[in-house]
C-alpha cells in the first residue's frame, strides 16, 4: 500500500485497506485509546502514534514514522491478499468486505506475550486496564503515557505485585514466564521454524495453543497460524464443515490446510466478521 512520509507524518489515502477501527478493535492489540469517533492513539514499547481522519484518508503522527510504517505493515498490499482469500472460501468476500481495513500488526514479542497471557479468559476492557496498570507500575514515564516495561523492569516485580494488578489466576503465569524469559533472545525466534516457535511459546507458563498462535501471528507475523477461539469455532462449523467440530486442534489444522500462507490474514477477517455480526445483531 502506498503511503507518504513527510517529517513525522505518514499520509494514507487508500482507505480501502486501512481503517483504524478495524485494525485496533479486531482483537490483536490492547494498548490503544479511542480519542473520538475516528481518531486513535496507539502505543508500542516506548513509542506512540496518533491516527487522525482527514478529508482524503488518514494521517499517522509519530516521532517514529519508520517504526510505525512497519508496525502497521504499510508496505503490504492487502487488496491483493483479499482478492486471493475471496477465491478460497465462499464466506471470505463477506468477511473481507466487512473488515476491509484490517491489517496484521508487527508487534513486539515481549509485549505480545505478556498481553496475551493477561487476555486469557478475560474481556477487552479489563485486559486494557490491567496492561495500563502494569505500565504505570514499572514502565518508563514518557510524559503523556507510560512505556511498556522492559524485561528488566518486569523482573523487579513480585508475585504479589501481579496479584495487586488484578490479574487473578494469571498472576503466577506472568511471574513464572518473566523468570523463564530471563536468558531468551525473543527476536532470534523469528528466524526459527514455526513448530519450534510454537513449542517454545507453549513451554511458557500460561500459554496454550491459541495464545501461542496469537503471539506467533501478531508478534512474529507468521501467516501459517490460525488462532481458534469461540468465534472461529462457530464460523468454522457454520461455513466450513457439515459436521459440528469441537476439537479446536482439528479446526486449526483444517483451516491452515485450506488457507496455507494466508491463514493469519483469513483468521482476522473471519474472527472480526463473526464476532461483530453475532454481537451487534
């Protein structure tokens, strides 16, 4: 997708494949604020971007424009991806049309791991609140927001600190995972085979198959992942199978077999479409 960088402003005019509501509210990120009907603030590590609607499209304003070009995957043409997906299943044109502005973010591994452990059996409002409390507790004060804590900052926290944040049963998972990550180079994992990456992620405390897939997709941009939750299970049984399937491992395998290297994209369009249709109707 074409975008123009001028100083600290990224200008996007192709709104057929960029919509901040679709991108930020499709379940892949939790550190954002809705400023008004159209505008958002987005946070990643110690960086911030503000997305503003313009007459011609959107502007992303940040002191780190190159970082957010990569973060929003702006060099990828999602219209081409949607065309390919639409030919792969009858439901896909409806899903890609509904969530036409979705883009898969390139998030930081540590932030994604911690955020998705917090997300287990939780709701969006509460997830966002806990993450914000965590940033305020030990993240660096950036002036008008707190950075996501580094691993070293997280290692200063006790188990009781996580309990006090309101993480509930997840407190021990977070505390143990942070200890397990002490000597791990998370960036190097992006060069490992997917099976190795998923096995490593599932070795972390509180990370099961679905959360591992989410981390591999949203932090490592591996498109052979297909996180299966309640919404994906519902849409699979409605559109992809004549028999009701409850085994999420089987559902995942069948969907990855169908969509292959476009699986991650397909998952986000299908998840967002099914969740919004069932929630709003």
